[in-house]
């Protein structure tokens, strides 16, 4: 089946933030940090309780202090990702607007004001779907190697479903 799909990308600030959060939770080092920080805080606090000297009461405030590094880490991402998305949308709009993806039987052609690339289907490993996006991952494990296709850029849900089936078929080859 020699079908082609052409999809334009026009990410808004909210969509770019949503995509960034989706991809950030898939980065192993960030997940490990988010898990290890509270564990280290709790371990430190529990070890502090067993030291000789002034005895501390174990209460909710004490436990929350032990989890403080995790809260700071979480707050950092809740603030930094939207600010970074805003910076990109305002000062680097060519990276999120006016990007055209052309999907052919041989691969993907990505065209923008500053960069044109062609990638064969053999370089891709999987397609993930969310309510609003398709995420097409390259075989290299890196957040920078993810193509984001907005579902709202398709004429209707049927065309988006046809696109998903067509891409899945090309990935299996």
C-alpha cells in the first residue's frame, strides 16, 4: 500500500508542556531520582532518630521534612517545564510550529524552517498513543529521538486511526 500522510505540527505552550511532562516521566534517571530521594530522606531521618542525644518526636512534620528533597525535585519540574516550554514557544517557534512531517512507505521526512531530515522506517522502534498525541520513538534510547504528532492535525478520528494502523504496519516491516 503506497500511502502517504502529511501532518503539520503546531504545538501550543500547553501542548508542549504536556508533551514534556509525558517524556520526562519516561527518562530512567529522573524516575530513579524521584524514587531514591524520598527513600534517602526517610533513611536519613530514621537513622537520625536512633542517634544518642536529644530525642525527637516522630510526627507528621518530621516525616515531611525527611521528604523535603522529593518535594523540591517535584516543584522544580512543575515550574521548570512550563517555563522552558514558554521560552521555546516565544523565542524558538520554528521548533514547534510550521514543522511538516511527511510519512511515506520508505520513512519519514521532517521539514522545518531550519532543518530537513529523512529517516527510514528501520530506524524506528515503536509508536505510542495518548489521547492527544502519537509518539514515534527511534531505536536509540533518548528523549531527543521522539517524534510527536498531534492528533488534532488529522481531519477526523478515522484518519488518525488509519494513520496509526499504517505506521504500525510500516514499523513491523
